[in-house]
C-alpha cells in the first residue's frame, strides 16, 4: 500500500498458510500446555467433536475449556506424543531432518518423543513453534478383537479381553463407515449416536461453525 510507513508493513509471507508456525499436531495421544501462552481458539458448536467421556487424547489445558462439549480448541502446544497426523512447513521439515540426523539424536528410538522435545523447546533440541488441536482431527482405529493385539508397546494386564470396533476421539469414523457407504449408505453414522449432536450426517453435508480467540489467566484457574 502506498503511503504506509515501512515500520508498519507486514513482511511477505512465504506460505499461503502463514509463517508464524512450524508444526501443527492434528493427531496425537497427548499434549502438554506451555506455561507462556494462554491464548486459545475455540470452534463451537462442532458436531464432529467427541463427547467428553469418550475422549482418549489427554491435554492439560484449562478445565473451563476441556470441560466444554461440542468445542474444538487450537492452542500453542508443548511436548506431545504419537504422530497420528501432523503438518509442517518446509522450513520446519528441514529443521526436523537436521535434528534427527545429528548425533546423539540418531539414537532416539521414538520419533514422536523427538518432535515432542522440539515442540517443548528442550534446551538440547532445535525448537519448533507448535500448535495442537483438541480433540484431535485424526486418530487410531481398532477393529473388534483381542485387546492384546491392539499395540506392541503397551502392557495389557488382561490379555484375553475382547473389545468391539472403535476409533479414538472420532465421531464419524471413516473406517467404521466405509463398508456401509460402499454398500450404498447416504450418511455417516456417529459412533455414539445417543451422545452426539447428530446421530448421522449426509455424505454431502456442509458443516459450518464459528470460532473465537480467548485468553485465560492461569492464576484464575
């Protein structure tokens, strides 16, 4: 814009999604909340948000937010675990490749722990500016079967326990709806039809909702 002082001009953006982020965690098992940032972007009402008692992913965010139903939150994330889904900028990808290529980091066995430490700005890691989504947008699906077959890294005390099919944190699971849709179903059905805003939604549904930014003083919690 002509006539705008150079000190007030915004620098050009490299990415169409903005440059003030490195790592967006859209699928995780847990998040930590950095102490220095207490801004939250709330999207509500969101019919795709899992009911509170059905949530698997953990986040130590403010109770006044985590206790909200039908609300999804975007926030500044610290340490996180699992890499179910994430997006990164090109600059962040270069930094991540550098971090996992240099010793002693090459000895790190779990890549999500490496990313978690980078998001937490661990003093021995290259820092990443990370954001999380709670509840997550992507999660893990489990077919009906033995609990012991679900994971190779968890210690199951009841090896013979059998569970039904489910997907963590996802109301309208793609995998759980895949066969009905292939057979001609015109809707996605909720995992918890009696607990969500909509028991089912049309395949061509256009879901719309609004968001807002809030600040919560941690000393008021």
